[in-house]
C-alpha cells in the first residue's frame, strides 16, 4: 500500500479534514511515519476533527486525513487522546539572552560575557523553545550576531532548535530603546549604524543594509521607547517620520518585512503611515490606530506574557523601569481586548527572554482570558504567524512552508494532550514535537 496526498482535504479554508486516500503501488523508497491521535486541528479553518492521521516522509507532510487506513510498512506512532496540529510559531523572541530578576545582573552579564559563551546559553534557550512545541521563531533583536549564528548552527544540524528568521541588531536612535550601550563612552565606544543606531534617514538606510548584509531576514526597529531600558520614556516617538520612511522603504526594497517595537500610540501611527508590517507590543494603542491596522492589514504581535511578567516582577527593577513596567502591565491586556473586538490581524508572540524561554505557551492563556477564542489563539500561533513571517511586504495568502498541516509543508507537528479548544493550557504540555520529520519530544 502507498499513500496518495489528499487534494480535496488540503485546500485553504477547508472546514473538515477528509479521509486519507490510499492505493496499491510499490513500496516507498524511504521510511514512512504515520502519526495518529484522537483529534486533529486544522489551523486554516480553526476546526477540530476526530481520528486524525498525518503521513510523513523525508521531512515533509505527504498526506493528512481522518479515519484513515495506514500505508503498509509504515512506522505508526499512536498518540492516543491527543490533538495533532502544526508546530507552533513564536513571532517575537530574543534567543541571545534571558533577563534575570536582578536587572543589573542581567544587563551586565549581557555586556561582559564573550559572544562565544553567550552563544552556548542561546543554544540552551533554543532547545527549550523547540521542546516546548515551538518549531519556528522570529528573533527580533540580538547583539554580536548571536541569533544569526544560532540559526546557521540549527540549520546545519549542529544544535537543536526551531527554524529561525532573525533581524540582527534592532534599529533606533541614539539614546533610544535600540541603543543598548549605556556604558561611558570612555569605556566603550557608542553604537552606530553597524549596531543599528542611526540619527538621519541616510544613517537609518545604512543601518538596515548592515543588518541585511549579515543575514537579517526581517528588519526590527524601535520607533517608540521601551519598558526595560533606563533612559527613555515608554510612549514617545524616538525616530522622525523621515527616518521611519527610510528604514521601512529600504527594507521593503530588499524584500524584507519590518517589525516595529511600539508601546506608544503616536509612534505606531507614524510606523503605520510608513508602511510597517507588524506592530510589536502595542501597549498604549488607541482604537483609531487599531482600526487603521485592521484596514491596512498590519499585524499586532501582542506579547501579553512579557507585560504580565514585568508587572509580576516589577519590584525587582530599578525605580525608573518599575514605574514603566506597572503601567505597561495594566494597559497591555486592555489594548488586546480592544484589538480582538475590532478584528486586528494578530500573530502570536511572547518577547521570550523577558520571561523564561520554553514557557512561551503561557501567552495562549492570556490571549483567551482577554477575549480571543482558543481556536483563534491557536491559529495566531500557526497559520496567521506563518503569513506574517513568510513572503514579501504586502503579499497576501502566502504559501508558507510551515503553519498548516498540508501536503508539501515541512513536517513540523506537535501533539497536545486532550482537546486544546476545551483547555488552552494543554499548549503548555506538548506530548510530541516533530520538526522536519525529526522527533524531539515523545514517540521515539
């Protein structure tokens, strides 16, 4: 027996997974793995079906169905009372570090460790993220080219971790949230365009080009202030409109999407006017800005977990940061409730590094608590995140290689206990994780 891909059941927008078709032919040339579970989640339609089957060969999905016969000679992994779904995607992580509850200790470790040493920590964080069921991530800011080096090592099979799209240094103004060099200039030279710090449209174009030269697949910039930085107000614009236009225009010319760190509403309006692809955080966004995002197809990556975490740990920060953390924690979830009601496109993202790596799935609980349905939350971390991560600016209905259980896609698959539509906390305890046909958790 040999499997045949399901054409009818794998079209975009399908409502229910169809039975897997089988036919008698010669034996497959390489091992076939069949995954079975009580349920299967379709991240295109948001529907759950019973008796799921996914057939994998040579690192790709070759067929998906329900109530299906099994190809002869296949290795069958029966996951029991679980739900099969596409590997989850975190659209906002920082793999090059992890803040401790002692802000000063975390900051100075970040600037005093040698990059080679910090890369070992990054590999640890990547493995934790993958084992938590996140088979793809978008790294939106790292120093010393640690994230792009980690990506290369993962791609080469040297270390274990998710698929990565990286931005290298985030781009912003001198003294702003992107300017992480707070040491005296007599001790360490100030950052410039090579490290993402720019103070004119021309310098900002150069900063974009430097990041792309050294492997950036996405551009991250900081039009507004940040929470975990000492010197800048959280809600003020830190770049001019001309500088934002230069950053986004240059990135789009080179077919790179652009993510904007925006807590403040005024900065977000400027970034949207410049043509940005996603607003990260969005803490203080007003309804008119959210409506503009919906109209223009600009994604919100809410990072609710980060705001929650800094609120819970505010007493551990210096006073200037503590005040900002408490304000952000109070407002972030309210903004998200409005975004859901308005219908802003949302992609899952956590700001992992602010909180511990490998705990990304707590974001689901916060999303559901604040008005998003469990199905929509799962879609935000699969099909919708894949739409954001892949393809050029403005491209619609991107045929991303991940994010859905469809023939031809990478075999990035997770299994969650029970039914996550009834208990979203199931996302925090994956029973099975496969990336590219390789099993990393369960089923071995």
